[in-house]
């Protein structure tokens, strides 16, 4: 519950309140009005809802249908003149976040908050942290792959970082479930769209940075992308940073006055990488570790999570157990065909993560290696060229281009664009299941491998803005083992 006086107090404190318009058309004074529900969805309305008219695609008819459902007040950046009072603000996204915090009684203050950002590795690091913290604490997790608010029940997330109204509602549910910690993936988009405005994290982790999410509906430039990534560090009490990341010197200078740990090359906290399922750490996490996820980058993610959790009350024993127990849906999942060939299913969906994935696979498998790859439509268009550049450094890999969330673009056109950046002949098989079936039929023995990259554990294809039926890469691959 929140009163209109409390809403106005929050907005005024943020210097975000402008006026209340059309109050003369309301049938009683707004003083003393109480809201028991917040919404930005015009289909989710009661007479006691405070509605937020947000988004570049917001249409007047959305608000008109909400008024017909009994809506009495809305918050917006302009007066839509629908006959009910409008609380006008300068920034609707800031208003949503701060009002949601007040409405749900500041649940962030009742949890230890850990956030991961980076171009890749956020989900894997979050899973490491979840498994570490659950040894002695009660963590909730908001992840690209899965969300849990009670530590037991998992459900699929729609956004890497939820909209602020959803975020603080979920935080409040985690608190009511007795959770002690919350692990979050915080995307650059979360800061660009102010989903976490006004939120301070106990520990923020910066895993890495490489060009991604640059396009007409995302970040206009790499500088803008990098800036919004770094906002997590500014809004964290303590930070963990990968000293091996690109532009590390710049980031290190920015966090010099903060409580921090660096990990990786030339830092106190280093890893002696192993090509197998173990590694050795020096520094604050000194010791020997077992790990299910192969690859140097996964060992780095484990180190980042361990250092963060150490600050949040985990013991070294908790960290060792948690790392050893961690597996991640859609991240380096490995199947073995009847002929012994390996099938690797991984979420690698940009040039850098694809390169890291192929490095691991080519280290382990020395026979014929095939790759199934696509690119999403209407986002991250720079990836298509990046994929080409990466694949030109692996001339021995047999490439099959296929559909991967084409949205409103033609998947054939996307595949042809990727192919235009590859300096050898590739195949295009638009039907993703057919591509997987074909590639698996072409393996001959235990030294061979098929890499299916991009969709990970996603059991859908996004076509024309909607999720359509698709069994998922891992399930399709199992059919043809």
C-alpha cells in the first residue's frame, strides 16, 4: 500500500515531480487516496492501481482501456487528457523505480545484494554464487536463464534484469520467503532504461567487456555500452573486477577509492588454469578446486563469484563446495553420440563468447568439428560481422548457419549476412532442427564434435515479436544421439 502523499514525497525528493493535471475532473479530492497495486500493463488494472504510462511504444488506447477498467490515477511524462488525474514527472523510469521501492517497503534493505555485469559470463557467475551461498545462507537469484525467489522453485526470466516494478515485487517476495541474499544479473540495458535506478548493491562484479548490444534499439556506440556497464560499479559498496579484461586500467582508476578486489593476471587473486575439471587458486581463495564447467573463462567466473561471496559471508569451504556443485542450463552442456562424438550446447551468442567456446572445444576434440550458428533479428547486429571474424580464425571448422530468434527479420537474410563475412564456403539450413540432425549424422567417431551455439537452454524461437514452439537445442540433439 502507498498513499498519494507518499508517492509525491518520493517524486519530489528525486526532483522528478512536475504537477497533477486534471484533478478538477475527478469526483473527489485526491488527498488521502491509497494505491494497493502498481502496474505498467493496461490489462492489469483495478480501481486502486497506480498506473505508469511508460515506453517509446506507449499508445493512448492503452490508457483509455485502463480508464474503462476503472483506473483513477496514472503517472506519465505528459497529460494524455483521458479525464482522470495525471501525475506528471520528468522521467517516468526513475519514478517507477523509486515508487516501487517505497510501495514494497524497501525490500533491498532486508537482503544482501550481489550483482554481476559483463558482456559474457553473467549467468554462469550467478549460478556459481547461488551454489556457494546456498551452503550456509538462503539466496534468491534473478538470472537470464532462471529465477528463484525461494531457492527451490525456478522459472524462466523474460529480461536479464526485470523492469523495476517487477524487480522490487520479486525482491519483496524473496524477503517474505525468508531469503537472506539476492543474486542478480545487471545488464547495461538495466541502467540505460533505469530499471535499477536508486538501487545500491552490496557487491558489484565486472566480469569483462567487448563490443555487443550496439544497434538502433540498444546502445548507439561502444562508449555508451561501456559507460552503462560501469554504472554498476558506481552503485556498489564494494566491487570485484577482472584484471584481465579489456580497458581494465580505466576501470581500475574509477574504483581506486572503493573497497575492491581484482582477480586475474597481475593481481593478488590468480588462477593456475587447467584444461580439465579442476584448478588451483592463489590469494584470498587459495586452494584446489573441482569444477564441472571446462574452460579458462568458467574458472575465471568461479573466482569472481567466490571473491564476491567471501565478502557476503561465505566460507572458503562453502566456496569450494558451491563451485564443485555448479552446472548451468545451456552453458557448455555436453552430450555423447552413440559413435562417441561430442555435442556441445552453449549460449555463446557474440563474437567473444563464441571464440572462447571454440577454443575450449578445439583443445579437447581433435577430429572433425562442426558448428551450428545463427544471429537474432532486430538486435545486436554487429554480432554478424563479429562471428565472421571469429570463424575466419578457425578455418578447419565446418559451419552451418541456421535460425536463431529472427524476430521480424528474414532468417535467410541474417544467415547470408553472417556468411558474407566468412572467407570460405558455408552451408545454410534454415530449419534449426534439420541443421542439428544433419550435422549429427555427419560425425564419425569420438574425436569429432558438433557445437550448437546461441540458444543454449532456450526452448523457443522468437518470430515476429512472439515466442514460437521449438523443443530447444539440447532436446533436439538428444533425439538424434
